[in-house]
C-alpha cells in the first residue's frame, strides 16, 4: 500500500487516475484540507480518499497505518515534519513540483529578471528586504537567527534535514535532478514520474492545431514569470496581436500590477485572465495562441508548454531554464526568447508534426502508465 501526502491542487485528480489505473485499490490519498465538501480542485470522491487537516487526530491515525511507501506530492511546510513520523523501513519518495526546489538560496537569487526584481524589491517593506537579503545571501546566518527568534530551522535547512530521510525523488524534467545533487544532496536516487499525459492535459484539443497568432505570456500571477521583462521584449517589436496573460492564481496584488501595466502597454489587445477556467475552456484559448512566451528562469508551466507544443505553437523560453535545456536535448523545436520575433518561417502544422513525435516518447498516456508502474514496483520492493 502506498500513502500519498498531498494538498487540494489541480494535478491531484490526474495523479489519482494514473495510480488507480496502475495499482487499483493500493493507494491512500491523504489530503490536507478541512473537509471533502470544501475541496476546490480535487473532484475525485472514490475509495482511498481521506481529507483532514494535517494537525488533526484523524490525519495522524491515517499516517500511522502500515505502508510500504509514502509519496510526498511537493515537499514544503508541514511536510518537513511529517517526514520524521515514518519508520525507517518505509520508502519515502518526493515528487518535486518546482517551487519546493527553487526557493533554496543558490537558485532563488537568480529567478527574477531586472524589471521584475525592481518592482518586487519596491513592494517589500524594509524589514522584509533585510530578511530576503539574509535568506538568499547569508543562509547559515539566517538559519541561526531563525533558531534564535522562532526556535526552529529555516525552511532551507528543514528541507536539507528532511532529505536525510528521503530515499528517492522525481522531478518535472530530468535536468532538475542535477540541481538537487548539486545544491542539496547526492544521497538520493532518481525515479522518473510525470504528472499527466498529453491526452489528459490536451482535453478538447487533442486533434487540433493553433488557429491564430495570439500571444500567451506566463501561466500565473507569480513574480517568477518575469512578466514586465517579457512585456519589454514584446515592445521591441511592433505587435498587433492580442495578448493573453493567465493571472488566476498566485499573488493577487502582483496580478493586478501586471494587468495595469499590460493595459498601459497593449491597450485593448491585452486580456488578463483572472478567473479560474475549466481545462477544456482554457485549452480553447491556448488553441488561439500560436506564440507562447514563458519568461521563467526556473521550470514552471510545464503542462501549458506540453499542450502548446502539441498544438504547434512557437514557444519562446529562456536558455537558462531547465525546460529549455531538456527540450533542446531531446530535439524539440523551440525558440530562444533572446531572439523573439513575430514573423517566423515555421508553420504551426510543421511544428506540431515535429514536436508531437517527440512528445509521444515522453508524454503519451501509455508511456506515463509504464513510468508509474515502474515507480510503484520500485517503491514496493524497497
């Protein structure tokens, strides 16, 4: 039996579908949330679903049951402490989401580009500026101060401590495992897993190709999207294309700031997306966006990128982004944001034909099921 430690997040339903296909009835999904009725993203209501607050007695009763393995879907906050509550003979596996990795000081300090860094710094109070500086550039000192003030380790050191008990990890793209080895620990094995297939992500547009050249920027209202810097790139070319910017989750204040700046720069062509949109409706917007700009330094928005590749969009990424490196290494046709241009000789049909062949090797549903079956086998025999 495998215990899944998770939260009410968008991808958990696809996780449940995959694991119940591969190992039906052999999973417990323990969701940190007040009640089933108040779940926002998770729609599954079948066997094996338990929904309690992590500090409740019922939550603790579940984690004290006998399990072969525990999968942490993301590792942060309360999960650092949970790691220590399982016996040594249980295999602990971390499926990294990205933000639970990129907050560590060596990576965090490079995530924001100049314009975004400027507004982020301006938004911080003086005390928070000092805290951020300490946390990023003087991690050991910040940990000592954290111990003195709060009586606990900083999150960076909590993660490093937790990893002494974690046996294995899956990352969104394989390149991120190298970051874990370089900055966190070499004593952790890699087991591949992917959170969904193109059939799941591409709901409603599986047989479609981009129909227009609208522009999509980012996937959320997060500073790591470097939206203002992306706007500068667009403004260096004369664009008349509609610009869509998803801002439905993340930092509401930042999202509002981006919406205001976007309206000033692009006028009526600018379309901020503040409301959560069902996947099939969102994919219809993606189908219109033949130009996708993801100005992340870190891995983020992978599901959006996969669908855009499938649709034949021209995707502009930063070359330092592990996703760009992963896609280049596997012969996908993608574009460097440093050489952004509106006109391109590559048609959406040709891009779709080329990239779909490569996507199938990594994200076709039967490939995802095989990866999951191998993961389950490895976890159960440990």
